[in-house]
């Protein structure tokens, strides 16, 4: 289904995302090679791309460098260049200092700056042009996430023949918050260039529809918004994980052995609690450490009886709010350990590091209580990964109501992370639950994640787009 025009290959199926699904690694002798990035999106989409002769268009991760299209792992990759200034203003600036906090309930104050907006628009234009060049006649183009919300309308203006889908991986905020954005109209119009706009939760879709009515005066009938002679569908498609891959990984003896070893290294505590997050202010890491610290302070639990392992992956370290957050979390960890630790037994084991999939899977298997307490989160894949790793039907999930995953994982120990007492209560309930209670909850959560895995997510989105 590849068409060729002027020697250039055009694809009938195109993914457009901020990043290509590969990372460059440099060997000791200086030779560079590409490695597929970890993560569910590429796992879900790679087979679809191979089936349909697709291509993936995105930035390759190095500023100020132009690269020719190349093949990797059976995928056609089309690099889009970004200058160092654009990385700062479009990516770190408008995407991560304006849209990210605004879309996550303004838990940090968004930066509104016209130069950042200009950079965002310019980069979106470049992506749209590149997509217009790469797409074959009547191709299906699937645009991903908040960095590229103007691409659907820009692309439609260039190529009205295309079928365009958009999926927002982060929350879409309530109208009252979105309203603050000086460029609210442009963003809504940008998204409406798509035939299908997908959200994580039904609430995101209805926020969007409500804004289209109020801001743009458009009419709708349920999920369908009428835009001139077109209709645009706004609908929820909750993303998921590769259940099968994780489920079989943790059945391998070396993962189980490593999980046992982790518990031994922690001093065989009765309860291992675990947090795994990017170090982000939306994740509620401080809230859960506060709750854990108070449980130690009021002697509900004793050091050595319960150990908290918090893994906080380095993230967006050039954005100021993230540097402050790191200081704040590390201060809190130090306080809890300083106040409640005994020699050789720190109550909190904190790591500002990345881990590979296998070590992460072993940690999930070693944890009695997985503590996932975001203040706002589009989905939260960590919660679903934990569930996928517990075929032993042990382990409790403490989960924030403010994560998209809470819509599906109703048998988690649900919490409001702003309510410290409630959080403490649920953490204790999770630690003290009977095996029977744990397996009852885990079985039901596993049924959900096994059925609605990431393949099903991609499949349902594309089926709706092509309907
Ligand atoms: P977000 O997309 O906001 O980072 P998610 O929970 O949806 O949050 O996804 C995070 C992904 O990153 C998960 O797949 C998780 O396994 C992975 N991850 C998180 N922390 C680490 C870490 N320290 N090392 C390796 N992978 C990590």
C-alpha cells in the first residue's frame, strides 16, 4: 500500500508523535545505534504498523540535527528536527510548563507566555507539513498527545483527503480551568481538525464537548460535534498495558528469585510498600510519604515491620518546578528516615534512578502494597502493570480516585490523596487485608486489565476512526 511520488515513499498509515519510538545508544567505540524505547504505545502500535506498511513521524531526541528517514526493527521512521531553542520553548516550555500543569488541575501554576506559544505553533506546523508529505492518498493518520494539538487542523488544511485521529494521553481539564488558556480557541480548533478525538476518560470527552459548545458555539448530538459540513467524534478509549507480556515475564523463575532476593535485601519486613513514578508533581509522592511518616510517628506501624520503597525516575530536570520538587521529596525522605529509622533499617528506601523492565517486574512481585496516589493522572500505567504482574493474586493496590485507572480498577483501595487520614486508613487496610480479601480484589482487577489490554485500546481506536 506504499505509494510513491517523486521518488518519495508515502505511507497509508502514519503515527505522528512528539518522539520517535527509538532511543540512540552510543557504544564504547563511538558507533551509534537505535534501540526501541520501552513502553506500551510502541508495543501496541508496532504490529499495526507492520501490518499496514505504516510509518512513524517524530523527533529523534537530539537537538539541532537533521536526519533522513530510516528503518528500524521493521518500522519506517521519519525524523522531524527540533532546534535547541525549540526544545526549550515548545517542549519544555509550552508543552511541559504550560499545558502539563493546566491539564493536571493546575497542581502547579502554568506559565502563560506568548513566545512559548509561538514556538508551539511553529513546531506543530512543521509536524503537520512533514505528515502531509509522508501520507499517501486517503491515508489514516493518528496524532498523539498534548504536544501536537494543532496538528489535526493544520494537516486537514493541507490534506483534506486524509482520515485523522487524535489521542490525548493526559487528562482533558474541566472547562473552568481550560478557560484560563489565552489560546483556548486555537487549541479547540486544532483538535477539531481530527475526525475522532480520543480521551482517557469519558469526563475528558465531555469537558471537550462542553467547551466546543461554549467557546465555539458548536452544536453536538451526544459524542458527535458538528463542525461545518463535518462531524467530529469525541470519545473515551482508556489506554492499557501489554498484559500478556508482563504476565508471562513474571512467571519466569529468575524474576521470582529476584523478587525474593529484594525482600531479603530489605530485611524481610512484614510489609513492603512500593511507589514507582516519574518524579513529577502530579504523582502525589509527597502525600504518600507524609501518610507513611505519620503511621510511623503514631506507631501504627514500626520501622522494620513496614518498608517503603520509592522509585522516582528522573524527569524534566531542566524545568524549574521539577528541580524544586526533587528537593522537596528528598527533604521529606530524609526527615522520615532521620526521625523514625534505626541503624541499618531506613523506613524509606528512595531511588532517583531508572530501572529496566525485569527489575521493575521483580519489584512489583516483591511489593505487598503498591501505592499509586497521583493528584491527577491521565491513566497511570504503573497501576495496571502491578495488576498484570500479580498472577499469585496477592498484593494490594492503593489507588487515587484522580487517576484514569480508577474508572476500571474499582477493586483497588481507592483514596483521595489530599485526605491524609483517608490515605493512612487505606494503607493500613491494604497491609492488614486477609489473603482471601486480596485475591478477591486482585482477581477482578486482573480480569479487567487482561481483557482491555493495549492491543484492544489501539484496535478500538482505529476501528472507530475508520468507521
Ligand atoms: P507517566 O506516563 O506520567 O510517566 P505512567 O504510570 O502512565 O506515568 O507510565 C509510566 C511508565 O514508566 C510505566 O510504564 C512504568 O513502568 C515506567 N517507569 C516508571 N518509573 C520507572 C523507572 N524508575 N524505571 C523504568 N521505568 C519506569
